[in-house]
C-alpha cells in the first residue's frame, strides 16, 4: 500500500503528478480580473430586461451575451473549486470558492429574466424571428427545449427568487462535503504486519480488498463507528437535501421530485422504474454470486466487509501509476489512432491530479471549463481497480474534449445520463483487453471476478442506491420525517433484499447512507446502471464491427448535449427507453458467473 503513514502535504507531491490548473489561469490575479468581468457582464445583461421581444436581432444579442456570461462564470467557478479540491483546508481557495459560489448565484439571478421573457413572446412571433435572423439557428435546440419546459418556468419575479435561493439550496451538500472531507477523521488500524495505518476515504476500498479479514473488519468498524457518532447531524443534513428537492419540484409544478429530476434529460419515469424492476427480477443471480463468494472465501458467515475481498488467492495485481497509464492506453486502442493520440496528450500535459494528499477531495472526477482541456482528479492507490478508475475518468475527459472541440458552448455540456456511457465503454474495453492478453488461470479468474464486481457495484449497488433515493423522497412527499432510525431501517432492508440469504447484514452497514456524496444530487446514481448497460452494448459492437461501430460512437461523443440523451444513444444503436439493454447486461452478468463457476 502506498503511504501507509501520514498523508503527504500538497507541497510534497511531485509536480508531474499534479494537474496544471495554470492552463486555466496562470495566476490568481487573472482569475480576479475575470471575476470582475463576470460582474460587469451580469450588470450589462440585466439592462436588457423587458427587451427580448422587441426584435429578432435583440433576442440573438441577448442569447450571445448570456452564453458568454455563463462560459466565463463557469471558468471562474471551476478554477476556484478545483484549487480548493487540492486541499480543502486551504483558506485562500476556500475564500475564492465561496466568492465564486456567490457570483454563480448572482449570475443565475441576472439571467433569470431570459427564459420567462422568451416564453412570453407569442409563438408565431418567435417563429417569425427564427426565420428572419439566421444567427438564431445555432440556438434552435435551446429554444425548442425552452418551449418544452414552458409549463415549469415561473414568472420573471418568481424565477429571480428561485435563482437567489440557489446558494441556500446548496447548503446541505456543502455542509456534508466539509464534514466528510475536512472535519471527519477515522481511527487508525493495524495492518496484517502490525503497522499502524491511518484510515482515509481514499484508502478504504483498498483496505476492504485486503486478504486478511481482521484488517477488513477493523477498517469497516473504523469508518462506520465514525459515521455512527454523527448519525443525527448527517440525517438532518440528508433530510434537508431531500426536502430541498421536494420543494423545488413542487415550486416548478411537478407531481414529485423524481419526474422533476428526470425532466431535464427528457427521460420518462418508466426508465427509472424499469431499471429497479428489471434488477429485482434478476436478484437471484446476485444472490448466487454472493453464495459463490461465501464458498470461495470458505466462510461460515459472509459479512459486509467481505464483499470486496479477493476471491482468487495469491493474485496480487499491483500497478504503479505509469504502468496503469500504459495499460489503459493499450486497452483503448480499438477506439482508433486519433483517440489514442489525444489520450496520450492528456496523460503527458497535466490533465491528471494523481495521488492523495492531506485535505484533498476524496474519490475521483473529471471536470474543466469550456475552452480549456478537461482534467481528472484521482486518489491513485496502486492497484488494478484504480487503473479502471483512470480509464473511467478519462472516458469522461475524452467526451468533454470531443464535445468542447466540436460544439458551441450552448451544446458542449453533455448530461450525466450519456456521460456514464463514455466512461464505462472505456472500462469495458480495458477489461476485454485484459481477458485477451492474460493467460494465467488465476488471473483470468481474478478478472472475471473483477468484471462481476463491476456489475455488482455499478448495476446492483447503484440501483439499490436509486431505490433508496426513491423511497426517501416518497417518504418526505408523504409528510414523513427522515429520522436516523428510519434511514437505518430503509437501508438495512434494501441490503437484505439485494444481497440475499447467504449474506450477514452487519448492523453498521445501516450507516452507509451517511457517507454517500451522490445522495446530495437527486436521482443521479441510476445513470451509472443505465450507462453501464448502454456501454456494454456499444462495446460489443466496437469489438465485433471495428471502425463501423467506432465512427458512430465517436460521433456520439462529438455531439455533446446537442440533443436529448435517448436520441443521442439511438445514434449508436442503443434504445434505453426499453428495458432490454438492462436485461442484456444482467444476462451477461449471469454468463460471467457461469464461466467463473466452471473455472473454479
């Protein structure tokens, strides 16, 4: 394990393993200049209030200015937030992030008049404007989408209030983030050699993969004993977030929080319900996998802290970061020469922030403002799972690179629904590459188990999270309070259902809801499961059809957010309005399980 002792400071991380945020702003003074420009543009655009219906030329001018403002505001906010993510205890970037968040709200407030005014233009007049002014053609999808949202857009005065409340609405997520990343610490444990190990977010899964059960048990207890102590605070924080979701849904005249959350992607609620129902119909395969895990580990009782333990003995798959990078590049070779060249540039030109340091935001993500190359944040721990994380985040980054390059700002930001397709295609291609090149039987078993774990973690686990979100939001909509006891009861019940009779559901797992950041972004996690299913189908096509499938896939990446997600995916031959892709993925899970049982 890397860095078993105290975490290094930010200054102790070598420069070649840090992202180059200087590509956004070479120094903070330029950030400050743009910060002031954003405020000035905000004042300028507010001067157009009441004028959008005057002429086609005015409408075009305001749309152009509005997106110029949003683009610069995004750059200001992204830089400040990513600098803070390097070290959440850095007071300089705490302050810049707070200022950027306030500015973000100011910008949304300044822009809040636009949608109501555009919708107030008589439809026949708006249609005439679009015929008269050729420049409005580049905003066709924007205008069509706005008309679709008409029933949920409020008056100008109400939209201004909603925009102004945006910063307050972010309070639960921000409070959770600071508790989870800056304030919360976990008791140290002893590893198998008797050395003291500081438990951190970044190390937790690696500790759960430790072949020594006492290490896993200690790490599990270290994490959840800490969340248990904060259960009242974190339950109140999560409840506030759910109430916020319900409030916004009702304010915008949606029947519930779920359709409100899916509306932006134009996703019917049956896609969400189909996912949960299809997974429930296939839980017998998940229970069968749990039983196999129990058998291979030779345990009388399988506990929650045994879920990540390696099933195949004497297989250590440690990878240095450079080794992982080369492996990822090899695995993604089927995507073509240009894709590979851009990927290499990303690894060599400061896109990635690689290692964990004190105060750094946990987990991994891809982000970056339009007009600059994308970035990925990692907390690399030197194992195969982390190599898959690199492939995953570079999938997001490459999606951003292509969509930023090919689309104007207003269409460059793809939705999460399609984003998880790009990241998971990369993971699937890497897995196929490894299964082809690895000859050792134990390593093949290891890979099969890893693939099964991807299904467990991405389809079954994320669907369980999605069901938890659905239940908690429905409870609040029915007037119930999300007490710690109720949250524990819901979460324990779901774990029992999903893992089946061969699993001993430890009491401490009842507190896992308290540590899941995605719960503060409503109805987000189901997209991991749908994305995985879509990606599985796309990957099969790429591997069997070659260029004939690669070209439409790259075309999909280049389209960014220029159409609705279901339509974009249809261009690759995948119809997510049907439950079939989810069922196809779960059928593959069962086939992989068959193969593993045959080999053992």
